[in-house]
């Protein structure tokens, strides 16, 4: 069984070596899994970034884009994106998720998704150099500007 401690242990182990992991560990949080809502269709595998972005932009009062690390059927965390609903539960249109899935990530305001020119086909927000460098340099400033959702 995959547990949150497994995911957090990974973040702790890689904290010193990876700036993105450090950002996720410092400003992210755990997110609880829930079954996919009936009106949200399952998407394609390996397209988590554009699918989560599209869902969050299409229904911004209902879903928030989250990016970070997740584990599903394997104990190895991967860089992943999903949404959370208004109650804070995971809505993952990419994976066929099991109850043992673990999620740890940063929620982003919908306006950031609309304003950015990031190529969501392959990288998402955190792994795009021009965006992640700005976040790493002054994450507190981004918090003040409301980049991250509370």
C-alpha cells in the first residue's frame, strides 16, 4: 500500500537536490483522493498537464489546478498535475486512480493558467524554466500576489 509518508519521504530525500521538489515541499500540501465525478470524463494517459489545465479553466469556480508529485500504482512519485474540487478532494482526469493513491502539490489560481504561455503539453508550470526560476527566486512574493491558492 502506498502511503503519504512514502511520498513525503521522497520529497524529503530529494529536497536538497531539486528546486522544484523544494518548492512543492515548502508550499504544497497533501490532497485527499476521491472518485472522479460522474460528469468528468477520464482523459488520456500521459496528458495530465493539459487535461488538468483545461478542466480548471473550463470550470474555475468548481476546480483548481494543482501540480506536484503523486503515486498511484507504483511507489515511485512522479511529477503530475490534477485538479481539486471546491471541497479540496482530488479530481484526476488522467489516471485510473486507486484508493491508495497519494498526492502532494501546489494549487494555482486560475488566472495564472489563463495568463501563462507555458506549453502544458509536456511540462506544466513547475518544470518550465522561465516560470520555475521566478518561483524559486521569490516564492514569498508569489504568495503575496496570490499565485498559489490557499
